[in-house]
């Protein structure tokens, strides 16, 4: 080939491979200005960084989306009323609030950090449940992200040939985090404001493990990260005592995937002893947390005695719990807010025998595969250790199991499932089927996540309000006295005493000597005007247990309605001796003083009641009555409006407005009340009465018809007013 031909060939090749002439020592002639070269390493690093944060962002977004209905949920008549609605001590972050938070065993828990987050919620949102639910949801989404990064580290340690930047690993970690975060078993912890302690302690729990792993990955900063992990563990314990399991979980992590114990290291070598010494601060903190938790639990006398649940029965309940949570993790359907403990536990009964068999079978399988599949044994041991504090060994409460107990215990199984997905991905036989492999695994993961998301979305709505919660629970467990009592309490609060009485009586047939239920039944009977029978139930409750201040309060209120204020005050004083911060006792005491013609002294009790519970509408209403008797009509109306601001459907306040000849304002509040509760029959009765006073009998008759349609047992009152409207219409016609 001639020199000229070779030159032309090189130039042609340079068009396809510009670096060729440079390597041959010849530069092509550039006829146009060359673009500066692109640094592909910078572009790739930027893309990897973007992809690395895309996965956790999607995990957080999907978690929030699955739980979005929770933002419409209300406070519940199930511990929420005791923790928040009638508890002024947590409302804020002033010194008095902080002192209470760090010293109280309220409701059998020592959770000062959880109380601080709730105090912050009150400072920002007041008593709007939206803000409380928003905080819990954001904490849960943060847990999902923290778990994503934890899974990345654990799987990378378990599979040293994998990099955290591997797309398959990132995908499996995202799937694992979603499997934990949007599982329906998480709903109780996120949707129930009282269980804020679960999501907060869960965050510190996950961060503790992450910091512990970082301490061993970066020896140059190991000591610093180690003490960070100890501090985070202390925060987890101060959020909920169930975190006491963490020292043992860290030991399991040391065995697998860190491989710092067992294997070539051994169990008693010097490196192994160093691992044990590292756990001393964790063990000391865990022991202190367990001691404080036991003291707090003992204070409320809620643990089942040996007479109630024998030692064999406790082991049977423990085995049942372990198998139940495992089954519901795999098949999360027919979940319930309450799974009642049977009145008697027979360890030889079929459900308990099957549960024990399943526990033994899983244990044997995990031990048999400990070398081939060490992750299975690690997940099973972590699951058992985390659940130990809430198994039947120390039985507490009316439930045999509870969905909320799986919040931490579900982490291991989710990790195992994500690791299994990655292993199947790696085991796919041929490289030429890569598109089909991607489609199969992505489709499977998306399908599982979508199914769990739909189940969670539906389960969240069961927790929307107290009535929906307890109607659902009673339908699932009609033989639960606790569920019957709770639904009765909800109906009584809603002004439906006749329906409430029915559920209280059903519950008392199952558990005849429950003093609080007897008291609640007495309250419902008093609402129906059956004061003598109500007092009998208060007396019976106090014969069973003298330490029931609510019985004294309601007995005193019944005596007031019977016109015996002096006797009523004696019972109110007795109630305050048992429980000094009982606002209802002060309200009724004030009402008694109003009856005795002493409104000035009564106002002191109303002020005291509102200091304890600022959102108590009855205190404002009766204070308004006292001011009316004192001649301060303007001040009285201000108190009535305060009551209606707190509770727009407060019918008694609307009645007081009618008596003050403020009919237009009363009717405006009736409209607002029916907007909130369209089936509130008593509002229609009062609205009809107001229209009669305005000389509008035809409109009044329509409201009385509506009242009778909604609540036929109002027939006597509604019929009387209906006839009054007819007479008024007849006179107008004349």
C-alpha cells in the first residue's frame, strides 16, 4: 500500500476511533473547534449518588402513601383519653411539664423522651389530632429509611463480594424496608397516638445498630461511634422499655454477619472476650431499663396472677404468641385491635399444641441449617429475644397477643426475606435471560408491596375513630368483656346511653365484678334519668374496690340531680382524696355550690377544673350558669361560647343559649353540631324547641320527625314538643 493510501486509511479509521492517530504519534487535522472532554467519572459518581438516595426517598414516599388516611384519624377512647384528653401534665415543654415527664410512671410506662415529643406536638398543634398523627407517621417513615441503610450494611457484610453500589443490592434493600414499613402489622403502632413510643424507640433502636456497625467498619473513629451507639440505646430505653433486648441482638449481629464470635474466632478467645466486654455498658443500661419498667408496671397492678394464668399456661401463651406473629407476618389478614386472652388457658388445647409444635419445628430447622443458612438462625433468635418482654411469661393486659409487639420483632424476618430475594436473583441460571429475570423479580416485589399497601390502607381506617374501632372489635370478638365495655363507653360519650347500657350489661355478664364497668353503667343509667339504679351500681363498684374515684364523682353528681348537694359534695371530696387532679370532681362540686346559692366559691372550682383540663366543655357551661346567677350575663355567654368552641356538638351549651334568649346563635351551633354528627337526634329536639320559641312550628315539627326517625326512644320528649308545635300552628291558623 502506498504512503498516500496508508494516510487516507488512518484518517478514515480516526473518524471511528479518534485516539488511534494520537497513539501512532500523528494528530488529525481539526477543521472545527474541539469540545472539551467530558469527565465520565464525575458523571458516573453523580449518577450513583442520585440513584443511592432515590431508593430511600421512594421507600419513605411509599410508606407515607400507605398510611396517608391516618392523618384524618381522631383521639381514641382507649388510653388516648387518659394519656391526652384528660391529662394536662404533658401539654408543653415548660419546667413543670418536663419534671412530670421525667418522673412519672403514668399508665405503667416510663417513657420521658416519648412524652417530650408529645409535649412538642401540643406546643405546635394544641389538641388537634392531625399533628400528633403526622409526627408518628414521619417517625415511621424515618424508621423505614434507617432500616434501608441498615439492610444495605448487613447484607454487604453477609456477602463480602457485593458492593453497596450494586443495583441488585439496593433494590433488595428497598424491598426489605418496604416489607417492614408498609406491613399491616405496623398499623397499630403508627395509627394509635398512644403508641408513639413504638415508632420513637424503633428509630433509636435502628440508629443504635447502625452506629455499632460503623464503629467496627471505621477503626480510626471506632471509639467515638461506639459511645454514640451506647447513647442511642439509652434514648431507645427512655422511649420504650421494650428496647431492653438490644444487647442480645448486638451479640447475634457479632456472630452473623460480623463473624466476630464463633467460627475461627471461637467463643472464649481474647478477641471474643473483647466483644463481651464491649457489651457491658449496654447490659447495664438494659438491666436498669428492665428494673424501671417492672417497677412502672407493678404500680398499676395490671399483671395476671398465677391463679389467673398458671406457669404451664404462661409457656403455652408464649408459644402461641411466637407462632401467631409468624403466621400473621406471612398472611396479614383478619387483624384486630384486640385479641382477648381467654378466661382460662388449657395448655393441652389444640391451638396451643399446634403453636408449640410450630415453634419447635422452626427452631429445629434453624439449628439444622445453621451452617448453610446462618441468617435463618440469626433472624429466629432475634425474633425470640425481642419478643421475650411481651410474651406470656409476664402477662400484662387483656390481650393474648397484640400487633404492636411486632414493630421491632418484624425487622429480622423482613431482612431475611430481602436477602432471600437477592439470593434468588444471583442464582438465576443464564445471563442471556437478564431482562426476563429483572421483569420477574421487579414484578414480584411490586406485587407484594402493592398488596401489603392496600391491606395497610384499609387497616388504618379501622382506627379512624373510637366508634369504628370498637364496633369492628366487638364484631370480631363479641365474647370480649373489654371490647363490650369500651364500645359502651364510646356510646355513652356520644349521648347514646340506651345503646351503651346494652353493651355494658353484655360485658358484665362475661366479667361481673369489674368496678369500672359498673361505674360506667351507672353513668349511662344516670343519663337515662334512672338515678336510683345508677347509685346502686356506684355502690356496688365501691364495694368491690374502694379506690374508684370515678364512682364517687358520679355518685356525687347523681345526688346533685336528686337535689342533695351537701351529700354529693362529700362524695366529690372523697374522689379528690383518691385522685387530686380529677376535673369532673371540681366541676360537680362547683355545680353543687351553685345549687346552694354560692356561685362565687363555685367559680374557684371551675377554674381549677379548667387548669387541669382546659378542653372540658361542661366546666365552661356550668361556670356560665354560675355567672348568670351572679348577674354577669355577658361573662356567662362568654363561657357558653368557650364550651361550644371546645365541643361544637355540646347540646347542653346550646340549651343554655336558648334560655338566655340567644336563639339565633343557638341555631347556628345546632347546624354546626349536625354537620359534625348528622345522626345526633337530641340536637334535632333542641333545634325544634328553639324554633317553637321563635314562633316557627312547621319547621320545628320537621326536626321532631327527624329526631324520632334517628332515635325512636326519644318518642316521649319529641312527641310532647311536636304536639306543642301543632297547637302553636293551630293558633296561628286562627
